[in-house]
C-alpha cells in the first residue's frame, strides 16, 4: 500500500483502511456504511475490478494526489499481483476530482452526524436505565457548571460589577474544590448555588408562612456562607434532568477529539469490530461498563 504524507491536505480518502480524513480529523467507516455510501460513488470512474483507487487526497489550491492499485499479470511466468502506483496528475480530470472531494466531504459530515446521534442515543438510554449517581457523573455535572460560567472570565465578559465578579470567582473556586473534598457518597456532594440564584433570592420577598415552614433560604447572609441554603446536593432527578446534556457532551468530545482514530469503530455496527458485540445494542450487558469507562476517560483528560 502506498503511504504518503502531504502538507496542506484538506481531505483524504484511504480505501484500504476504509477511512476519510477531513480537517485533521479521521473517521474509520464501518463496513455497512462503506459498502452502501462510499463504494457507489467510486465506481466506475475511480474504482474497477482490476484498477482500484487506493488514496485520494485533495490539497489546498485545487491540487490532488492519487494512488491506485492495479492488478497486473506476468505472462512469462504466469503470475499475477497487485501493484500500487501514483496516478499521473496530467491524466486527472479536475472536474471529476472536485466532485469526488465535495461528495466525500458530504459523506464525512453525514457519517460523523450518524456517529454522534448513535453515541448520544446510547448514552441517553444508559442514563435513563441507570439513574443512580456515580462519582464520574457527579464530576461531569461539576464540569458542566464550570463551562456554564466560563463567560465571566473571558475578556469581553458581561459581568463588570466588582462584587458580582467576585461572587462568580468564589462560585467557580467552590466547583474546582469539589474533587479535593471528602464525601461519603455522590449524593452528599454539595454544589454552590449560582450568584444569579443568590441575588434573585436577595431581591425577592419571602412570605412569612414560607419562612416559618422552610426557613429564609439564606436571605441576608453573605454569599456561600450558609451551608444549608447556599448549596444543593444532586439527586436521581438531577441525573434525569441532565441526561440529554451529558449524552451530547460526551458524544461531542468523542467526535471532535483526534486521538487513537478508532473511536468511530467503537460505535460502528460493523461485524468486524474488534470490540465484539455492537455496544449500541441495548441488549449488550457491557454497555454500562462502556459508558462508565468513557466518563472516566474524559475526566482523566484521555478523550
């Protein structure tokens, strides 16, 4: 197989590895999708029984690099073999090449969306079927809350008031400190209320009957000084409310991270998958371990 690395590659198709690379991200295509969606666009112009496309690379500036694999026979000794060769660019139809590039980009995007949808649905099902909280899921919630408050630390932050900004800094620090604290169970972890929640409570009037039954919700206390009312603990309902966001977050992390280049295969329906039974199948009893493994890998920064 010919292997060549070219700078400024926009898209590359490798028919031997069944992969498409676009914008520095590689997807390995499962057999079913490859046979159904990719092979038909290669025949008969780019692929034939005795002269197969091997690598198609579209570079910047509308230039291309193509290698093919040709079946040749040596009649002197009656032997035959496949020979890889670089296709002459002078013989390449630029219109056909551009059409193939555009079509492959469409297929790449479509396949990526298919993978994201599959992962997201699998994760949603897992969160629905397994509602108990784990340490990994609690840390995911903490990560979400940190991301939600990233807007206060950017250069053009809408938060300009010094007092409010300090509350946000305290809020984010509390979230960062969660993993370093000791909790008996995931259900005991205390998350801080947001400065928005705090200021809303401070500005609202709480009926006396409500205060008599539930307390004053920390009104009048300094931000994060009241452990009873300035913090909340997760419940099973929390996980239910967050399941869609958790699934999308994990799916996006997997689909946009250029790592071992085999993430797609984990979620493919290919019978050749080295991971055995299709993990998207709800009957697969190992799906729980797979989900927890993904969450741990994300928390560890491996994905």
